[in-house]
C-alpha cells in the first residue's frame, strides 16, 4: 500500500435521515424541542468563518487509520446540537468497523462548541446526521 487517504465528505452535514419532535408547547418551551433541519431558519454551524467544511478538517486531522482494517465505506452518525453549541446524543446510525466507529465518536465528543440552530430568532436544538466516507487510495 503506497498511501492511505481518508476522504471525509460531509457536504455541509448532508442530513440523510432526520426527525423532529414537533413543537406543540407554548413558545416559552421552544428550547426543549428537537427540530427537523428543514424547519429551522438557520442550521447549526461548526465554524462561522469557514462553515461546516471545517468539520472535515477537524475529524481528518485527528483520525488514525486502524492497521487491521483494509476496507472502505460510509459511516452515518447522528447527534443533537444543543442550545449552548455542545453535541449530545452522538450515535452511530450505520457503522463500518468498530474501531473506526468508536474513534469517530470520541472525536465528535471532543469537538469545540458549534453555533446552534436558530428558529424565529431563538436558539434551538437541532438533530443532525453526518455521513463520513472512508476510502483507501493507492
């Protein structure tokens, strides 16, 4: 193997699968709900200067390819961007290899705070899905 390259594609955190808890509560409780990405005015963003493209750089710069994995594929993670920008409920929705899955969960948990989603001028909790594609290139 000449070179192993990790290609992480997020394309602005393409939401493949999303769900929402519809807000049927008075507006004073808006922040308790988790919103579907298409229902928000502004999606959560990792870095205001470089947008969500920085997610790629953050994960790539911290990832170490396991020596006992020679395959490729896509992992899908889900998480909630909280009101304070922290990530919670990080889950592997579709895994690839346990060492890769676990390592990526640890990296996501270590991320600095995001800028939360906005709806009607208020910060809201938003569930996001993050597909990460792993390929070996020779």
